[in-house]
C-alpha cells in the first residue's frame, strides 16, 4: 500500500486552518495501560508536544494553542502536579533554542500569576527570547479555565465602565473579545481532542462557538504527525457556514 504524503495533500487542498487548538488528553491512561506511573505518561506527552509543534509549523499553521494545565488540574495528587510543573519549568528553559531555530514565538495565557515565581520567570524569559520570531505562535494555556477567563473579562469591563472608558450601550461581541486572554488572536478554526473524550473541559468556551471539532481515540502520547495531519485533512473537507445557509 503506497505511503500517503499527508503534507502534499494538505498543501493541495488549501483551506488551511489558521488557528488550531488541542486538548492533549490521555497521558494518565497511556501510562496505566503499561503498568507505569502517571508521571511517565506526562514525560511521553512532552515528546508528542515537540513532534506536533514542529509538524504544525512546517505546514503553515499560524497559531497552535495547547491546553497545557487547567485550573482544575490542581486537584490532582500533589506528586503528579509537582511533576507536571517541573516538566513545564525544565522544558520551557531547554526548548528556547529549538523554538528560535524553527522561528516559533512562545506566548501563554491563563492565571499565570498562580504559578510559582521560578516558573513565571522561566516562562517570561522564554517568551522574551522568542518574541521577535515571525513564524507560528505557540500559545500555552496555563492555569487556564474558560469560565474564569470570561468572568475576569466581565470584571474588567465593569471596571472600565465605572471609569468611563466603555459605553455599555456600545458593548458588543468584538469589544468583549478584546478583554479575553486571546485578544488579538482569531478564534480557533479547529479544535482537536485526543483520547476519545467528547467534551470541551472548560477550554476556550467563548472562542469555540463555531470551531470545527475533531475527536480521536488516540491517546496523546501516541498522537503522531500522521494523526495531526489527518485532523487537518478532515477539517479541509468541512463546509463552515457559521449559521448561514449555503445556496443549493
């Protein structure tokens, strides 16, 4: 059976998603099925992140947002949370050169102040070191929650209304979006969720109103280039009407 050249097919199809978001799910189950601690699943998941980031940049994705750590994830066992945070710290520091060599700019969104001082510093340094890159934006959702994001936006708007900076009668969706973490970014065109779960899990609740969803049973550590390319190819077959009716 001939090997499929996914990148060539994607290029030929055109209609490339500008912004892809991914819920990276299944690290724990991947480890459990192998009789290993959950931490080994997170280690394997980091390798997948590197693979997918490079693949996305190579085919021309402009923004890749990864659901890296949710507000709810703090409820996990302390040992697991500590391991995830240590991985975040180590990889943020060690991958800067590779991000620069691939012309990738690192950004982050969420309640970043909730991270430790050392992790905030490492993240800030990595973002500063890559800020001049003009290729793909790698956007990490850290200590992130969709409902929290919306509530914070509302509080900021109320504050600005009280200061006379916002006329409430002129408040619309475009203005509201400027108060979200994703201000300046287009909404995701494609949201991929691995491990077969069919829910948003409090991720980009406002921004995914018309996002195309792609769910795969593949666990995140097993999610490879071809799996990512299949998701993009599937997106390219979609007819995005945004509530309109296509003329027959």
